[in-house]
């Protein structure tokens, strides 16, 4: 089975990353082919500065290589180095209903916040945030991913990828596999600052 997961380089790897993702990747790679990517373009939604993004990406890549260098089942890559992901994202925009993206958690959260402060609903919303689920669908669909390990809060992204793939398959031909979410339930690891790692 082909599994895909990604890590956003918005900070250094920490114990929470190990418990929440790396440990599962190690287990999943025993019986599956795992595609593990550094989601550097997804990190742009966090307002990260270029220098910080570059440093974080380098450190995370080094750490992941130390975990998986002897594991032929894990393929590590940098999202920005695969131009086909972005080409597919452009193609999929034509198969993605605006209403589907309107229901995405991140977008809805900002809209709700803007409504509560009586601001324009799209105040502080950029297209990168709005299209985040579409880019994630491209990440998943391009590699014929069968399973994506996610927390409960990320399950919606897999459902959106499935919807987009179904629309494309129905309109053209059955090209994309409909991925399934593998719900990973971990208790959050709390850092010294009292926030979730």
C-alpha cells in the first residue's frame, strides 16, 4: 500500500513531531511504501520568512535523513522540487467547486472570526490559505496515494481530496485513486510554554 504524509517546516523538529508523525511513519514503513515530503510551500501560509523557511527545511531534511536513511520504503522529497504538484493543482482548480473550499476548516475559521468582529468575511484571507486544501489534494493525488495518516482535525482535507478526485474521474476518466484517511489519535504533547507541540 502507498502511504503519503508531510511535515511543514514552520519550526524545528521536536518531541511532538516524533510522537505525532515520525513514530507512525517508522511503523507504517514496515509493511508499506511511504512518501514523506517537506511541505515548504504549505509553510508559506504561516507567514514564515524566506531565511527561516530555508533553515527549517534544511534542519528537518537532515533530521528525517537520520531517521530514514537506511529505510528503502520511505521516499523523502521537498514539495517545491516537484513541479508536477503545482501543475496538477492548476488543473484541479477546474474540477473544484468554490463551495467545497468555502467549507474548509481554516477558511471557515477566519470567516467566523471576521463575522464576530463585524469585518469583511475575507479580511486577512489570501488565496494560498483558501486553496490550501486544493494544493494538499494535489500532493496526495499525484502519487496515487492510498492512505494518508492524519489527526481527526485533518480528516476533512482527505475528504476534499476524494471529492476533487471523484469529480475529475467522473468528468474525464478514472485516473485518480480515492485516498483514505488513517486516523492517528495521539494525545497532544504539551511544551514547556503550555502549548501543544
